[in-house]
DNA sequence: ACCAGGGAAGACGTTACATCA
DNA sequence: CATGATGTAACGTCTTCCCTG
């Protein structure tokens, strides 16, 4: 991906807002469940704060019976895992676990981690998806980054011989990865913007210095309308733009600087700046 | 019409495991 | 073989939306 592509995305230098739609102050407010993640790049980098609001509501008790002692992380204690996973699987009653043996990696895929076989009650087994499973999930993700209807999840799960919960988790993680990558791209872009603006600022400072110097050295020069004084962006010399009677030897005849003054707009796509 | 309660689903942060250099 | 880095499956927590009574 070229930098130019990134530059035409309308990303603005600013934290927590964009030119098109105002991003929420809190990152969590970005959540719009019915709005699938737009994979096509539309940067909206925000540095929102996750509110540290006190925990009011026990989340999803139908989904998982929260083990209150586990609040430091579900995996911290190996002994309690099987308990947890037995409690939490909402689909478990209706979904038949199947042990897949078609491995292109040497791993067991989509085995039920708990339930019927609580592997010794010694923490969860990390299961790697097979290439085929990943490929199908990716394919599905390309079309829809969210599992819109519950049906889709069930179908995918059946097709992949996974639990619906696993499909759900995969999509969650996949969205997170996409977002992370996008954030990295945005970060790079902002860095470049910053560099460009710094350069531009330096150039303008220089221009200002030159103008000040000119004012001191040639007061007569300043009798010209101020608007006619501009600086050539390529040779960085001050001249009376639009005037062919330029007495200053600083403006070479080869200078492509046109007759009309121009001003730097960092957010204009055809400005002299990279952004 | 308004409100409270609760379920569903998603984001986010974290943990633990698998794999590889 | 040990180890640190990396990728990712799985989880807990929190928020928002929507439905229902």
C-alpha cells in the first residue's frame, strides 16, 4: 500500500474526531452492534479513554455464570477452568461436539475443551484451528465481519465442526486484529503528517524571517501591497508574485513560481505538503 | 408515551497456550 | 533442551441497543 492511498482517506490530525463524523469521546461508544466493521479503510483514529466506571451489572449471566473469584483473569487459576467452561457454554446442550481428525497441523481441532471431557481439570487446552477452518472463517469474514444472524454462526459452526462459541470468539478476535492493524497504519500516517507539518512550519518560519529581513533592508519594497509578496515553494525565496517588475535578484527567471500567490493548506490533497 | 429490567452482541483488555527462531 | 518472542484462542468485563412488561 502506498502512502498516497493512505493520504486520501480524510483522516484528520486530531485525537478523537474526524472530519466526516465525530467520533465518540469514549472508545466504547464506538460500538454499534448493528454496524459491521468497515474493512475498507476509513480511518477514524481516536484516543478515547475507557471509562473506569464501576462495575454495575453482572454481564451476560445467561451466557456465562461468572465466577466471582476469577476476576483477575479467567485463566489465572488452572483448577477452576473446567467448572467455568461447563457453566458458560450456552450452546452446549444443542451442539454435538465432534472430534476432528483431519489435521494439517498436528493438533486436535475443535475438541470440546470441557464438558464431557474435562481434561484432567488442568486448565484449558489451546486449540489451533486447521488451515481449512481458518480459510473458511476468513472467507466468511471477508463478506461479513460480523456474524449478523445467529443462524450464520450456527451454520459456520456446523460446517467447521466447531462450537458456535468458537466461531463467535474467532470473529471477535479477528475484528480486533483488523482494528489493531488499522491503528498501526493510522499511526504511521499521523507520524508522516506530523513530520510534514513540522517541515512546513519550519519553512514558514524561514519565510517570516526573510520577510522581516526584507522589511528592514528595503522599506521601499514594502510599499508594494502585502498580498503580492509571496515565497516560491521550490526555491524558497521571497518575491513579488504577479509582478513582472521584480527588482529583486533573488527571483531567478527559471523559477516556476507562478504569478498567483498560493498558501499552504495541510489538508488539501494537492497542496505542496505530503498530506 | 415513558420507564425499568434484562437479554443479546460487540469492543476491549488480558491470559494462557502453541509455535518458532 | 531452554528460552524469549509472537500469534491467537478463550475469557472476563463493560457498554450499548433493543425488546418487553
